[in-house]
């Protein structure tokens, strides 16, 4: 009830990034009517508030409740890698509730979970999020030392996870591909990490099946050897993510200024 009330206020009174959401939806779904896009926006703000309140709730939820609220549909795939003593890389996205997804993985994986993340600018919020994310034993690795840290522990049997749909930073290498009807830059770090480690890569798809209830499914994304060009691996990720968004558009993070950077003429 709180989420529904706050979502209405955030969208219609505060109008938090309302223009950005409307523009992103217009560019991503030009074939939809204005009414259809407004309907997606309303559902998006409700989902956004669900996410925020669920993140706060995650600080006091116990293991039993997490297991009840998040269903892992194909955990046997992880068991196969564990039986082979094979470390893996898992790439997710800002879809559904990525914070609960991370905690569910910490609980359910048959091996330890390391997560590469970008530290937040606010020290207070960083401490709050860090405490939640490490509740069930996961290890957080700042992105600036990710390659060094992972390579130093190359033979450990674990999963290395990260959210891969962030806009590349100014100094990061980027790969351009078509995504949601637009030229879109993706950072290449995770794909190069797969290249260096020779780990298989899985795509983690999180879907909201009801308010406060999610399904988590893993899809094989890439297997070594990867060759010198990481472009096909990133394209495969973009395709899987786009399919997930098109099937459930309100669950993605539309307030993000994902397309601020325009593709250069010669790229």
C-alpha cells in the first residue's frame, strides 16, 4: 500500500525524472501508442517504489523468507558447473529487483559469490547497501580492482557476478550495438574478464511474477575460447536483455540516462 501511494506521488507530484522516462520509452518503443507507453510508465514507477522499499526490507528479512519469495527455476545448471569445479561469470541487469536477486544468489549458489560493483558516492548510502549485500557471505569487489582481484584468485571455485547494463564511464572502453532501437554503448570490462579468465558466462534473468515475488533463471551466454573480439559476447548479452525488457518493459530502470552518449560518426 505504501509503495502504491508513494509511486503515485513520485510520478505525478514530484515528477521524478518523468521527462527522461517518457523519452526513453518513446525511443525504445516507437511502435507503441502514447497510451501504451503511459501505462508502462505507471507500472514502472510502482515497480521502482517496490524495489526501494524491498531493499530496505532486505536488511531484516531472514533466509527462509528470501527462499520463499525468490524461485530459482534452473539451479541444476549451477550444480553442473560446481560438479565440474568450474568457476563462472554471471551478468545481470537493472531489471525487477537486482538487490534481492543478488541476495538470493548468495544463499542458493553451491559455491561462493563475488560481486563486482561501482561504489556509491554517498558514504552513508554506500555503508547501508554494502551491509545488505554482504549479509549472506558474498564478497564485494570495487570495479577499479576487479581484474586484479579476480585474476589473483583464478582457481577458486566461485561465481563472479555483475550488472552489465550500466553506461560506460568516460575512460572505459565501449562496444556499440543496436539495443532497443538505438545505437547503445556497453562497457566491455566483463567480457574482457571472461576472455582473461576463460570462465563460462551466464545471463541472469530476474522476473517479477507478483508484487514481492520473483523468478530467477540462468541462460548460457558464452563459453571459451572467446577469441580476440569480445563484440559477439556483448551483442549476445544485449539481445537477451532486450528480449527480457520487451516481454516485461515496466521492470527495467527507465529513469537511467542510458543513451546520453551518442555514437560517433566513425566508430
